[in-house]
């Protein structure tokens, strides 16, 4: 009986010493997020900045089963106000970063490109500005990229064509300019492409017709449009504009 108690004690001790051994760099990254987005005034901030994010169940933070790494951050519609800190690039095992429906401002940090395990990045419905960092093309595990309804400017980085696992690319309702990069044709797994309500121009590339569903409306594309941009095609591209011809 005493031996059984001793074994049980050792098991509990072992679990207690291994569970929740989160690297300080990851806790610091979470603290930076809290501090840069007015954490005290979030709609809910249950347990934030208490000892260990994994053991103490910080709201919206989900760790691996060993409590050694942060895997998901879900803080949608939680009244975060401020900037996305570059320190989030320290979360080496992060799979999902969901910050939709807040009041985030400033730019998207290029340091997010360090998140080699990231499969979903979603900052839908904020007030982010600046350009889309070309470094995001380094996110080799990314399947879903949602940058919708912000104030992003500049062109669509051709480097996004390196995202070989990408299935969903949603960039609509921004202020993006330039053409659709031909490099996006390399996204052979892309299923959904939504670029409407921007200021894109030039020709709509024909690789669009290979995508399951797309919406390119309310831009400034040049006629003619691919034949798949019709009521019988996979998506919508209208309107288009005939270039003005000037006589000499």
C-alpha cells in the first residue's frame, strides 16, 4: 500500500513539473499583446497576466496538451484596441491567430512571418493600414488568410504565390491597388479568392477560371473579362472598363 502511494506521489510530481513549462518568450509575447491592445478594457480578459497562460486558462489562449507552447489565440470581437505587437512572432508553435472584429490599428507586423506553424491568420473587420507584408509569403503552413475590411493599401504581394497550402484568400474591402499578381496562379490548392471592393486594375488573369469560387467585383479592371466571369461561371468580376483611345 505504501509503495502504491509512493508511486502515485511520483506520478503527480512528474506531471506537476512537466505540465505548463511555457517558454518565457511566449508568455512575454502574450503580455505584449495584452499591453498593446488595452487589455484592461477588453470585453473579457479572464485570468490574463496570472501566472501561466496554459495552467491558468487565459481567455482565448489554447496550448498544446503538455502546456509547453501556445497553439491558438482566439480573441475575436473582444474590444481589443491598439496595435498588433511584433512579439507575436515568438509564438513558434502557433497554428491560429484570430483577432477579427476589434479596433486594431497600425500595420501588420512582418515578424508574423516567423510563425512557421501558422495555418490561419484572420484580422477581419479592424482598422489596420499600411501594406500587406511580403514576408507573409514565408508562412509555408498557411491555409487561410483573412485580411478583410481594413484600410490596407499598396499592391497584393507576389510573394503570396509561395503559399503552396493556401486554400482561402480573402482581401476584400480594402484600398488595394495594382494588378492581380500572376504568381497567384501557383496556388494550386486555392479554392476561394475574394478581392472585391478594392482599387485593383489591369486585366483579370485567366487562371481565375480554375478557382472554385471568386469575387472580383467593384474594382477597375480592363475589358475584356475571361469568359468564366459571367452568370454561368464560377464567380464575378464585373464591371470592367474599356481603355480610352486617344487619336493623334
